[in-house]
C-alpha cells in the first residue's frame, strides 16, 4: 500500500497537486491549530476523495520533541508500506524533521511540488510534471470559486467582427466614445444593467442597446459626432453588449493575442469571484490556464489612476495564490510611475505600442520564474 503523508499549511495547492500526481492508496494530513492550516485542511478534504489512513491530532508548529514523536510513530506504523512525504506546504520546522528522517528510510521518499507544478523526488533527484492542472479546483481550494466567466471559445465570428468595428469607431472620437462606453460614471453605472437603454452627450453622440436573450443576439448602435461629420455603426452578435461597454472589445483583442501563445490551454474573460472583505474588486479581465499555473491579466486602454495597479496586485494575491503570474496590458504607453509600480510588484508590464510580438516573448521569459513570497 502506498501511504502519502502531506504537511498542510496555508497553501493547499501544492498539497492537492502532490496527491494528484502521486496517486496514493491512502492519505495522512499533518496540520496545526493555525487558522490557515485548518482552512486548507477542510478545503483539501472537500476535494480529495482518497481515503485517509488515519486522522491525526493537530501538531505543534515548533516543539521538536512532539514533531519527532509523530515522525517516529508514522515511520514505525507504516514500515511495511511505501511512504511518500510531501513537504511542499506546512511549516519549515516540520519540513526539516520530516525530510531529515524519511529521506534515509528505505521504504520512503520525500517529494516537493514547486510553483511551476514540477514534482521533485528528493531521493531519486528526478522530476515529473505530467499531471492535469485544474484551475477551477485551485480556486475552490482557496475558497474562491469562479462564479461567472466567459471562455474565449464562446465568442463567434460575429463577435470578432463586432470587436473590430468597435475599435474602428472609437478611433473617430475617443473622447466621446470613452464617456459613453468606457468610463461610466453616476447613473450610467446602474442604467447599463437594464435590458435596453440609451446614453447621449451634448455633442450629439449617443449609444443605445438591446441585450441578448436566449432567442436573439445583442444589438448596439453607436453614433459619434466629430469635426469631419458623424460616424455610426450598428453591432449585432451574441456578445455585442459586453464587447461595446467597459472596454470589452479591448479585453477580447488581448485574449485573442494570448490565444496564439503556445502555453495558453484555456482562456476565460470577465471572471468574477466572491467578494472578499479585504479587497474592493472581485473581477479579473482575463485568466489564462497555462497548464502549470495561472496568468491573471488586467486590460486598460490607459491608466488614469496608479491605484489600479495596487488593486490588481491584491486581486492576484487573493484569488491566485503564490504561484500565479500577472500581466497588466495597456493600449497607450504607461507612465514612468506606473512602470515602476509594475516592476516593484513583479507584474509583467506591456503596452500594445510596443508591438504584439513582444508580449509572447515577455510571457515565455517570465512563466517559469519563481515568485517571491
């Protein structure tokens, strides 16, 4: 029988991924009375359907005698079984004593799952990464189920053409376009929740819409006045409303570029999580599943408030865990203040003014780097 002994700390993902990669017969969780350890334990028990060999009592985080007593007990009880000890999570005090003892035991192996979801066997010094990375399970493990999202594959050719038309008419009068569709203030924020509606400006520019139903596509008409006259476009597609408002067309454009990246396995847009008390934002523009970790993407045509970068960083840390990568994409070039803030937060900084090819090289360079805690 293969018994998988895993140390449980505040990061449940390497515990879960280690168990899935090892595929043991039974599992033993080593945990403490710490709030984060108990929270991780509960999440793991909800997701892992493998039988527990036994249920331990909470372990001291620091007492070496108590830790060594548990190690000796487990080593003796399962001496006739194959033992795998996962030291990826949990406390350093546990990792040291468990690793030191079981590393020299003939029937045991010590493993470690790194941020790139590469599983290392410290006895054989070999690695493997051939297991299924499930981002939806990852979110549930951290207590953040993805409540709402739209896959890039759900957009059709009509949506693609609509996005191009929106970008085209925006260029005829960016100021009026932003006031009508991008930077919504006051009553406009609540009015766009209506099935139908219309906004207009003193310049004569306006937008009107009818949202999609199960029987019909969405319809949006945009009319912009400018020095050369008037530009008008009618848009009709399943996601025409989402593409027109709140820079949805720009997010779709970036997601389409990212879909050409060889590491992009699945791309979700308009991702919404449950609200957390410590942050004032629960939405992510784009999340890319690379097969080993997540890439969170924030898209803005331009940054008007440097605090947008702070909010994005908090969202990634809260919903993505330690291993997630982050990318902040703008249409216009960022200010030096914004660039420095991205650098300080280890956020990949990119502007479309730099050319589309550079973004893929940036992502390739950053993907396997280990994040600082």
